[in-house]
C-alpha cells in the first residue's frame, strides 16, 4: 500500500523550514514515480494534502509563501495524467474541510494557494508544463518551414479531455450548486413494515426475496460533507478571469476553442447565480459575469470632462 511508503507526511508540518523543504522534495520524488502515483488511494491523497495544508500553515514570510504556493500547484505536472484529477479533487476536498478553520492572519497565503492551483489547472488543460506550452515537433517544424513571418507563436491545441475534466472539477467543487451538496435523505429512509404485511409475505425462507444490498461508497472524497464554504466559492469567482487571461484563454481571435471553454465556464456561473441561496455568492457571480474581459461585455469608455477653468464667483 502506498501509504506505508510516506513517512515524510509528518515532516511536512514541521516547525523547521529545512525539514519541511526536505519533506517536499521527498514528496516530489515520490509522486514522480508513475507506479506509485497511479496506485494512490483517495485516503492517501487526503493524507498528503493534509500534510501540505499544514506545510503552508507553518510557512512564514511573503516570498517563501509565494514559492511554496507555486510548488504545491505545480505538483500536477509531475503526476501521470490519470492521477491529476484525483489529486485535484483531494485538494478541493481538503480546502473545503479546512477553510473555516483558517484564521485571518493566515488566510492571505491560502487565498494565494487557491489562485495558484486554479491557474495551474487552466495551464494543464493546454498540456502546459512549468508554465510553458507543449508544442509538438510536427507543429514546430511546420511553423519553422512554412509559417508566416510575424504570425506570432503557434499555440498548442486545447486538450478536449483535460478541458472536460477541469470544468467538471469546477462544477463539482468551487462552482457547486447548493442543491447538489445536500444529501437526499429519501433514499436512505426505508418504509417501516406493518404487521399486516407480514402475513401476506411467504413464510418459507427459500421463497423470500432478499433485498439487494446497497453498494457502500468507500471513497472518502464522497464521504466528506460537500458543503463548499461560501468564502472559497467567492474567491474562485473573483480570480478565475485573471488566471484564464494569464494562460491565453481570453485570446479569442484565432482561438475558437478558448472562446468555447470560457462560454462553458460562464454557463456554470450563470447557473450558480440562479440557484444559489447565498446573497453574497449571487452578487459575486454577477460581478464575475460582468467582467469587461469576457465575451459580450464591451469596455465602456471613460468620459473625460474638459476643464473649463475658473469662471469667477457666482453672483
């Protein structure tokens, strides 16, 4: 089991910065082994993210916090493709669970961590690693031989499967609808059997039909209460346009796929705005959708008033 080979988890929460840094290096080496990363269970991922959460908790001073936030976000680039989504799901589950326990003095660095993870997730949709876009050798050769001068850098195509996975992740966690996070108690309640029904049932054991047993969902990510804190939702609503712009998602000219992705995100936020029961989330959703960088929102020119000069005292 992978959890038996993770002795560095406790060191991630050490008060000694050198020990924490060494533990993070061990984790990066650990996750880079494909045969290990692909066998991580949801419990293993939650344990790792809990250790990383407290690594950020113990980190002091602005520059080390910025560096650590970027290093944690970039962990998805050393994971095999099939392990990225479970890893990100573990991140959102951990942040949702711990969000209300973060004090005011530490909130700023966790806001930064969420921003970095959202940005890294958007870059991952383009097949980007370490902030650079992956361009295939064929595309690079074609650009070099037959590309037009001054046409600019060729952008790699968006990975359709990765796009679907990340957008589903946003809908499942930070943009989750209030109706989706409430458990349906009707399925768990069983109707009591009346005494009259006992006589109508066949008494012989072999004639009785056994009720099918419900499959137990042992995925701890689903056992967690998926009540996403309003503050976490609001923060993602505030930052997603900024992070989308950084990865070129708002460069609509010549990139129809980027426009489609942004429109899909807008649809999710519109649905959140309509169905949320939180006034604060509703207001922030409207503000997010009104961003002038989004399609359909024209930038309004600022009227400059001419200085007519001093006209003297009024009589």
